[in-house]
C-alpha cells in the first residue's frame, strides 16, 4: 500500500501544499530579516546591545521574542515539508 493512499494525499495536493509551504517559509524568512533589522535599529538608538542590561529597550526585547517565534515556525514548516517529501517525489 503506497503512502498517498494510506494518508489520503494525492500528488496534486502534495505539490500544492509543498508550494504553499515554501512560499510561506520565504515570506517568514523575509519578515524575520526585517525584524532583525528593527532590533539592530532599536539597539543603535538606545546604544544598549546587551539583553541582560536592565536598560535594554523593551521594543528590542519584544522584537527578539517575535524573531525567535518566527524561527520556531520556520523549523516546523521545514519538518512538514520533509513529511510531504517522504511520501512523494517533488521536484
């Protein structure tokens, strides 16, 4: 019994999902780069670069948390992509 019948995923569906996930990952990566730039800008503005410093900007801390969450999401999407690829040959 092949993978797609067992999981009920057709090749067309897998290709669509693969494409959607790759596009989303690209978008999230660009967003993460913008957030990293915003963090650097805020650190420059405050002239404080040590996150352990009590005067470290709250905005930079919040943005760092957002960046970390984006990284976790990208990793989860990569895992989903690997799962799709295991059952299908996707070019």
